C-alpha cells in the first residue's frame, strides 16, 4: 500500500493513468457517458495542472484525446490546459480573472468564428453554449483546486483540517452526483430526441427514393416491351419499331424522345415531343453516346446523369434511359428514351413533427439534380465539400453537417441519405437543428449555473459550521504560533482552559511541551558557541586544503606536458624522433590521398661518420650530429617535419613540395653541410651527407612504408655513386 501511494504521488504516473482511462472512455463510450467522461477528464487535467504543472497535464490531455483525432472534441481539453497553464502559472492571475480572460479571449472568439465561418447560425442559438463554456471551465478549476488542496493536506504531516474535510465531502457526496446526473439527463434527452427526428427523416427519405425508383422502373418496363416486340424471328423490324415508339411516346408525357439504334449505333427509328432542326435524322450514327456504349458493354439497362437536352425547341433537363435489344445472347441494338426531369416525382421541403425538412438529390458525379430552393443550390452545381466528405463515410445514426468554407447556404443540419443503385443517384434529407441546439445550450448553461451556485453555497455553509466548532482550537493555535525559538517559550495560563474534555487534555499536553522546549532552549544556546568555533576551524582547514590541491594540480599538469614532449623528441639533437615522424608521415599520406596534394621525403646520412667517432671520439661525433641538426632545423619551414631517424640518419618531410623543388632544397642542404666546420678540441671537423629523395606522386609509392623504402634505395644509390650527392 505504501509503495502504491509513493508511485501515485509521481506526476507522470498520474498523467499516464488518467490519460489512459480518459482514452479508454472516449473510445468505448457514447453520449451521455461520453460527455461525463470528458467532464471528469477536464477535472483531472486541471488537478495535474495545479499539482504538478502544465507538462504532465498536457500529456494526460493528449493521451485522452488520441481516440478523438479528427473531431472537434479533441481540441477543447488541450486548449483549456494550455490557456490556463499560461494564465495561472506564468502570469499568476487569480482563478476568476483567468476564467474571464479565457471566456473573452478564447471561448467567445472561437464561437463567433464558428458561427460566422461555418454555420451561419444566429448568435441567439449559440450564446447559452458560450456562457456554459466559461462556466464549465470555472467549475472544473474549482473542483480540481478543491481536490488538490484536500489531497495536499492529506499527504502533509499536519493532516487535513476539519473545515476543509467537511466542505470536501459535502461536495463529493452532494454536488458530484447531481452534476453527473444532470449531464446524463441533458445528453440523454438530446440523444433520444435526435433519434426520433432521424426516424421521421428516414421515413421521408425512403418515400422519396421509392417514388423515384418506381417512376424509373415503369419507364424501363415500357422500353423492354418495345425491345421485345420489335423482334420478328430473332431479327429487329425497324418499321414495326417506329410504330411502337410512336405509340409509347403518345401515351407517356414524361418521355421527350425515343430512339431505336441498331447494333452499329445507327438511328433506325426516332420520335420526339418537340421536333427541331437539331433532331438527329434517321440514319445518323450515335455510337459515341454513353447510353449506347454502356448497354452494348454490359447488356443491361442504363440510366445517365442529368444533362441539358439540345435537340428540342425549348431547352430541357433530361435523363437518358436505355435498354439493350438482345436475342439469344446476341446484341442487336438499343432502345433509348430521354425523360423530362420536370415529370419526375417532386420532393419538396415540408414541415414534419419536429421542424423544417429539406430534400436534395445528387447524381453519380455528386452534382445537384434536385434541391429545395431554401438550400440555395443551383442545378448541376457541385455538392459542398463537407457534404461530399460526409457521403464518403458509412451512414451514421445521426450526423451534424456544418457549412463549408465556400459559404454555401447551409446551416446546422441533421443529414440522412440513401443511394439508389439503378440510377446511381443519392437522395438526401436535411433537418434544421437550430432549435434543438438552442435548447441543449440552455440546459448546459443552467447546469453550470446550478453547479456553481451549489458549490458556493456548500462552501459557505461548511465554513460557517466549521468555524463555530473550531473556536476553542483557534485560541490554542494563536498560542502555538506565538512560540519564538529566540526566547524562552511561555506556557498557556490554566484559566484559558475552556471547552471540551479533549481540548483540556490537549492544553495540558501543550504546557508540558513548552516546559521541555524551555529546557532544550538553554541547551541549544550552549551548543551554538561550540558549533561556531568548530565551523571556523573547518573553514580554515578547507581553505588550506583547496590551496594545496590547486598547487598539486598545476605541478602534475606541467610534468605531464614535459613527459609528452620527451616522448616525441630526440634527446641529443632536440629534433623529433622516429616515432613522431612515423605518425606525421601517416597523417600526411592520408591527407594527400584525400585531397590530391603532394609531399616529398628526404632521407640523409652523414658520410663516413664511423671514422669521425673512431678518430676523434663519440663526443666529437655528437657535436657533429648537433651541428647538422641545427642546419636542418634552420633550413626547414614551420610546416616541415625534421626528425632524427637513427644514428647518423635524418629524415625531412616536406608537405606541398615535389619534383624539382625537392631536389633544389636537398642540394641547398648538401652544400650548407659541406661548408660546415665543427670545433672539437682545438680542431675543426667537417663532413658531407648523402641524400635520397622520394615523392608521393611516384606511382610505385602506394603506402607510406613503400615511400620510405624508395627514399632508402635512393640514399643507397647516392652512397654507391661516391657519396656527397643527392639521388631520387
């Protein structure tokens, strides 16, 4: 149990648990449980905000909102957490000031933007909902703060006050059930009311769809009769077909024209209600028409989208119906009829039991076929984007449609639809929801007002009742607060012991505690001087130790630098040693291969150096080596690397130099060394050097080791050819 409480006190644990529970409720619940879950989640977000800060609260709100991605409900808890985190945390405003700013800066402008940009619903419908948003935020903040104060006092060492405990549990057992019940009743009423409206709208929609389907089925039946009776012994009789189409046209006011086409699409029989010069003559070809191609391809009846007929004295909106002429599976032609759209069963808006109902018919392109004038949609105009997105989803139990950004004249509606398979049309019914939204907002506002009033009333009653019960304890609290550790504490006079038996016992315990404190106070004064003396001695020791540590650190750093320098320097000549040169040669080799640059290598050896050692001693040989090293150091550039390779051998690495430049530099060195005289014991010694060159551009030099080998071979050739010379 203790481990569980310690884990629960961590902010991220509470954020993860609360966010997961909110996400689960949002995923599986439906109104009114959905609204209760959102409301309780809002209180939880503000609890974490007051207790731990805005980051854990935002994590919890984001997790709970994950199942709601793509819906407007996801933005409200996140927006509230962000706004109140800024107002209460960073700006340190009061709670009521933050609620007022939230309502004026966030809730009110958002509602105005929604009503003007999406719904065109009058503000009279939305203003109760806007007020309810501010009231809901205030109620959530008050309840969350109440719970934070209660939980903080529970976890504190002092314990929870009786006054706070009384008000807290009055709210939990009184206000919370009433609030949840009112939310469920309000949403339940709206849900049931929308279900009843959807039932009536579905009934009207089915009737409209049935009338259209029945009208089309009758026309298809008539065309099938013509297609069957025009066949004589399995072959079409077009003279007989002319009589059949004329008789059918005379008996039907809906048919504008009738054509009979053979299997090649040639018009063989034709009759029209309003003949005009543009009528196609018998014998013309209509094989490119969609109704002919679809009927020949599928051997099934075909219904076109609505189009503007061109072959009549007055321009008409028509629909093309075609039936294939088939005998024993062979396609023999097509019977086509153009139907006047005005003769279709009309579906106009009317008033049902709950309010105004409007009708809309779309073709397969989702263009308008018929629409009530109130909707403001012209014939053949494209359906609004919002409506087309709605039709792409499965039919819900009820759906709310907002006006899209192209300013179509849509208000808040409940939308129901059905697709007609044969003509590939969609019949829609739209019901105006403004009265229902207004009533729902009014109920929500009334719920928030009642909850806030009850919260204030319960808090005030709890404070007054608790104040009467706690009057004796207030006196004891004042005496306890007057205790000062800088002076001797005083006991409470026994004349002040009034009240209940428990209080008198508490006062006696308080006087006993004061006596013990007086004794401890004297002991504390004695120990303070000793502690001050020890602190001064400790500070002096710390300063001395810090000084020694700094000196030792500087000494070790200097010695480390000296050791590093000795590791790469030749002790006799002061030049770099063989180890350092090998490292630099590798670096220069990699640089040359990467950037395409060149460099050269000089390997030199002092001629007959062993004779100098044998004749004059090793001290004389060392003096010669030092003198030669000085000449090499002075002749080299800062970027060159001069090293003693071993014994009397030296190596010079020349970055960026190759070819003739390398040989000229080597000859200059050879001449300077040949002119050198070294004084040794009243004698002046001279020497010469042999130099071998190697260039990184040499195709044979494929590795640094190979380059050294080439320089060594060149040095060997210089010695074999007589010494005191340069060879490459």
